[in-house]
C-alpha cells in the first residue's frame, strides 16, 4: 500500500471537502440559533401586542421550520452534493412514504382547517374526544390540552377537525344551573324564596338576565327545584360552589329537609 499517496489523498480531502463540511456545520449551527431566537422574538412581540396567540405561534413555527429547510438545502448545494442520483430512490419509495405519512397529512390538513375555522384558540377551555381541558398549544399536526388534574393530552388534528367540540370559553357569559330537592312536607314557596334571595345577593351573579327559580318536577321522593343564574365565564365555579353551600346552610337553618332515597321493607311472618 502506498502510504504516501493515502496521506496525500486524506490531506487533499481535509483541505477541500473536510473544510467545507466544518464550515457547513458551523453555518448550520449559527443559522439555527438565529432562527430559533427570531421565532421566539416573534412570539414575544405578538404577546406584548395582545395578538392572537394561535396565529402568532403557528406563524412562528412555520417560519422556523421553513427557514431551517432552506438553510439545509443551501448547505447541501454548497457541499457540491449531486442529488440527481437520489431521484430513482425517491421514486421507488414514494408509495411507501405516502402510506406512512397518510395519517400525518390528514393531521396537517386538520391543523390548517382548525386554524382557518378557529373553533377554539389558545387558552380556551374545551371538551372533545372524551377529554376536557385548556388549550395550551395548537401545532400543525396536533393540539395540546392541559386537563384540570394537570395531565397533558395530545389530540391529532385530523380527528379533532371532524369531532364535536364544546367551547366553554368562547362566550363571555355562562349560565349556572342548579337542582335542589326538598321533602314533600316542606314549604316549596319558602324554599324558592330562600334560593332566590341567595342568588340575588351573590355579588358575582348578574342581575340581567335575572335569576330563575321554579319547581321543575315532582320526584319519587322529593320536590325538585331548578335554579338558573348567569355569571361571567371566569366566575362560573365560584358561583356554583358558593350558592350550593349557601343553600344547604339556609335549608338547615330553616328546617327544610333535603331528602334522600329510602326503601321500605315489609316482612311477613307466615
């Protein structure tokens, strides 16, 4: 073996192709750092201007990925790599790739549809596909939910775009529904008045629309009274728990019974 020729070949490669590879890697590293920083700056500027988080984050993500792809393509050309020989290989595995990314393409289309139709946005509380939680991110292929018990759920956009979605945050106001049961021997007019007074005095309950309190039904072991009040969306659970507890305390104070199911058992002696 001609070691001198081998060394010369390696030196020639190092001084030509090797240097180019090192330069390409350095340029790629620096370019990616700049692109990531610029994408974060776009998101930060959008947040300061109270722009829509969904659109800002999506545009920043597309911008970041697109520029990185352009950088990689330019560096491949700089290295002088001939990609024409890959044409036959790409064509032969095209069908396989198409089948493999079929689901991904569906999710991609679903992501575009969600962004265009906007059934929800970031920070909305939604219920869909058996899950409920706050939307923390909308990516191109999936949507991320944070559930009330701090679980993170990733929902595929392809399925989500065709699913039924309940958006609890879209409207500023929300109705709070209650059901209170009293015994048949209790004064239901008095119970209605107690509930009405509690609803009217609560500072988070809206006066317009005014609270609604009526007897809903005669149950098997109780008279059921329904109450409906309106509040701001953000105050929903505070109003719900406050009124539920206040009615219980008031009923106990006034001697109004909250019945429970009872079973009468008759024993016959033969």
